[in-house]
C-alpha cells in the first residue's frame, strides 16, 4: 500500500502548490436613490419627534409607496418615470 502512495506523488510534485482562491459572489444590495431618500425621511421624522418639532406631514405612507414605485420603474428601465417619482 505504501508503494502505491510513493509512486503517486513525488517530491517534485510537492515543490509547487496550486491554490484556488476564487471567492463566490454574494447577494449585495446596493443603495438606490429611493432607499436613501426613504431612510433620510425616516431619520428626520424621528429627530423631529425627539426634539419636539411638530410636523404637518411625515409622509409615513407616501414614502414607502413611492420607494416601491421607483424600484419598479428602475427595474423596467423607465428612468424618466422613476426620476419624476423621486422628485416628489
């Protein structure tokens, strides 16, 4: 049995090693304009509540809805419609 192992690998084979350093891709979510705007809106509302600033509107319902619409337009490559939604 030992004879088979010594014949399979020689000392020369062990001089250089080939290492596969391939890194698999991960599902990375990049921030979009609509997501950043929604996060900023949410933080501003929280800061307003913390410091007692009365807001007329917080866009609590409008923000997430427009974010979803902008994401749909971006997915369909309808960038003019997406920009119109983001300007609101």
